[in-house]
């Protein structure tokens, strides 16, 4: 079985309870090594959703700034 790698990208910058580098919560980061593969897959799915949401939010913000600037 292949190990599931951490999504950490060594850009550890927290905003509230969320890392802006890997989009995991503090609890997810702290518990990663103890999680089952199924739990890790669930976290990775949530990370993908958070990342996509962040990209979308950033794009909307940039578009708004261009219109007002």
C-alpha cells in the first residue's frame, strides 16, 4: 500500500485556525500522523475544496479591484 503524503508545502502561515499553505486546520495538522488512510483522504478532499474556494475568492477580489481601480 502507498503512503498518503501530507499536503504540507512548508508555507506555514495561519489565518485563524487554517494554514494558508496547505489549507488544513490546526487539528488536522496535529493529528495527521495518527490518522487512518481513510481519514487522510477525507482531509485531502477538504483541502481541495478549501483551496478551490480560496482561489475563487481571490479571483473575485481581484476582479472587483480592477473594476473599482
